[in-house]
C-alpha cells in the first residue's frame, strides 16, 4: 500500500483497531439529529426521515467531520450541524440518483422511488437538500455556507454531465471529473469546512481539503470495484448495476483497454442498444478480469497514498493517525 507523506508517514503507518472509536459517541448523537422530526407538521415528511436514514450506512463523511474537529477548537453544536449537513446532502443526492437510475434497492431496502411516485421522490430529495442547507446555516459560519453551496453546485453539475454527457467509454480525465462530482467533492467539503470551523491554519485547511478529495476518489473507485466483486447481499444492490445502467467505470475501462472488441456498443456509440445478455456477459468478463480489478485497486491505493501525503501538513498525533487509518479503510473494505 506504499507511498510516503511529506511528514514521513506511510499509508500503512496507522493505529491498529477502529479509527472511528474516538467519534462513536458523536456519530450516535448525529443519528438522533438526522431523524429528528420535531417541528415537522406533515406526517409523511416524518416518515421520509425515518425511512431514508433507516438503512444506516457507513456515515464516513460525518465521521471525517468529527475526526478533523479534534485537530482544533470548534463549537460542538456547530460541528454536529456540519456533520448533519454533510450526511443529509449525501442522502438527498442518493434519493435523486436512485430515481434517475431507476434503482430498486438502496442499503438493502427498496429505494424511495420504488415506494413513491417520481414526482414525490423529486420533492423528497428537494426537501432533504433544503434541510441540509439549514444544517449548514446552523453552523453560523459564512465560510462553511460558501463551501456547502459550492459543493451542491458541483454535485448537481456532475449529475447533469453524467446524464447528458458523452456516452461510451470515458477518458481518464472524464472519469476523474465524474468521481469528483459524484463523491470526492463532498468528502473534500467535509474536511475543508471542518478545518475552517476548527480555526486551523491556511496550509492545514488546504491539506485537509486535498486529503478529503483523495479519500473520496479512493472511496468511489472502491465502490466501482465492489460493484463487480462484492456480495449483492452486503452491497444492498445487484452486482454490475452501474454497467447495466450504462455507466462505464474504471474496471470496465481497464478491461476494454485490453479487450477493445468486447463491447462494440460502447466503442461505437449510436449503434444498436445491447441486449441484456450482452451486458451480463460483459459484467461477468470484467468480474473475471483480475488484471482490470487489480489495476483499479492500484489506482485506489495511489489515491490513498496522495491523501496520506497531505496529512503531512498536520502535527503528529492520534488525530492524524486516525485520519490516515480512515484513508486506508477506503481501499480495505469489502
């Protein structure tokens, strides 16, 4: 898992055990905030809150908020509001993503668009976006609000680019831009905004923003790998779902670089749509291509190494070690 940081810390040089142990109490408190329906008069909205957060999830983005907050001095309520803003924004994007993609499952439960009409699902996602913005405003920090607005714009622009952009096999730059819009920008926002709340120095804020961006990149590449190699029961969704919905990710890109005739409908966009059997055959081929899967793993490890390198801007200690451990978790999870 190589790579040395500017501070001499390697990717493997992390504390043993659970890197989130120190923020478990914060995450437990966050759950109550996320599902708090006080002041909500319409019962259906209360049901929405309970349902979208019932599946749990890794809560890695808010965990990064709490971990970074340990590096400085920030108001606890403001930090919790920021963590809630980040996780609620993430959940809102999932609601809209599932509708656009026609997804059936999310975290092992029927996706909201399966239970509600398309119009109601759009409005539910909009309500969650608004709730996330309110949480961001509750930090009473104009810098955090600017970062939140910038990130929301990046995420929605990325979704539009993915929906209306060039189909077929993306270039490396296109894939990187897709990852940034889909995932890495929110990781970056979580770490950068918290660093600002904690009144860290400008180099530390910049280093943590870059750390979050690279961790988010590694995390999404691993999601793209697990879409082929994971257990559907543990993933909470079918294997090969991205490719079946027309999205070509890094494992498929690497497979097609070595087997350029394996998917003619992708190499010559505009032709006939492939039948389900052809897509299933490609999914199976990518799953079996150890070189493609290994190459994608290497790209994820490289992103982790870059993330850890940016932690060299921080003082040595348990907080920095736990952030390095979280980066390593991005490529270790199954």
